[in-house]
C-alpha cells in the first residue's frame, strides 16, 4: 500500500499551523510537524510526527527531508507580534528571514522545490486604496512586515535561480477555532481582538479596550477583515494542489473582503456569549490604519478558493467554544 504524501509543516504547533496539520491529516496526507515550541503547543499537534527543532538547523532539517521525502514545505514558523518587532527587530530578521533562508537552502540540497509561505497584509503598510489588491504598493511600516516582504522577494529570486516554486499567502485577520472546539487560538501574550473580547466574556479579563472611537469609519472604530482559520487552511490546501499540478509562483491575499469594526465585533460577541463585555476607550495606537480589508478575488479566481465560514457570529461562536475550554483548563482544581 503506497504511503500518503508527506508535507513538512514548519510551525505546525502554532495557531494556524495546528489547524493545517489537522486538515492535511483529514485529507489523507501525512503532516510532518517541525516546531521549536517557542510559541507553539505540543498538545495542539493532532498528528504522530512532531519534531522539535529550528527550521534554520540544516542538519536537523536535512534528516527530516531524508526520512520523509516530502514534496512540499508549508511555512508557518515566524515571529508575528508587530509591537515586539518594533522593540526587537533583530529577532524578527533572524527568525523570519535568516532561518527561512537556511530552510530554503536545505530544501534545494534535498530536491524539495515547492513552498507555501504564510505572509501578511502587513507587507502593504498604510493602505492607499481599500479593498487592498495584490497590486497595492508594498511599503511595510514595521520590522515584522519588512521581514515577511523580504522573504517574498527571496522566493522570487530562488524561483528564478533554482526553480523553487512558491505560493505566498498574505493573511488579513485570522480568527476563529476548529468547529469541534479541539484546537484554537492560544497566544501569550494575546494581542488579537476576538480572543481578547471573549476572555472578557469568560471572566479572564475585566474589560476590552477600544483604541480610538473617532476614526474615519462608519462608527468611528477600526475596521478589519476577519477570516476563519479553517478557510485559511483550505486556501493552503488549494495552493498545495496548484503547486503539485505545476502552477507558477504567485502571491495571493486571503480575506473575506468583509470589513467589521471593533464595535461590530464586540456586539457580535455580546450576542454569541450573552455577556455584557465591559468596554474601555483608550487613545488610538500609532500606525493603526482605520481600515484594512482584502481584495481576494485573485485567490478565488486562480485557486478556486471560496470561504465557507464568513459570518462573523459563526467565527466568534467557534472561538467562544475554544475560550470556554481554555477557561475550564485554567480554573484551579476544586
């Protein structure tokens, strides 16, 4: 009986990576997880193969490639906190670019020439048009965005020089959790709006902060494009299929094209949870664009991607199941 196709999932113990591992396994593929567990969680990996180490360790990664003979690598292993990147730029350049450069060289050494990269809307910087298409100028305003864009440029050069084909997926706001409640978002510190709001609803935080209420938006609060983590993973699966079918390197936005304001997220969370969710107004944050919404038509047209879980209440309901589980686990034993 032939072995299922092996897919190396770098950062597969993290939020999006762990959902990808689950989806690959459900599709009959063999996810091989590589994670140094600096921010990931071993118990989130619902697969047999978890290898703890750094993607920049050529000897370690070389053994992975020799043992499993993968055709493709999915890269979710990056530092991703914008504020931290401003304070520790060296960490972001080292983790996000230098480590990836080493990984690509090890891939070439072992004949692996298909790569799917988790990029970010932070590559665009402050938007000059909304919704944001892939043709929008890329002018990052923080080291996180700079380091991700640098990897995109690196991938273009490696395709031209070595025939390493890649698909880079620029995420907008990943959100939600697996519908069965088994895996979800677990960052420390947590910086994303939806889990923070739900931590207020579950009693783990006293209030949610709204950073600015006088932005140039319909209700004065910032507007973001929330995309369910399952829909993100579905796009990665389509990208894998495209590369295996011979697709050329490409860059795609991943978002719903549906902007929701901070106020709308809080109201939806109140509906879903039945909790009042106290709100505190804080000053606007520097460099926080009023609106970030994706134009993801290219992914729909070229990859055949159609988000299935666009409804904000659904996204929050799945995240709420996960938050309730986290609250139970955090509760002291009676």
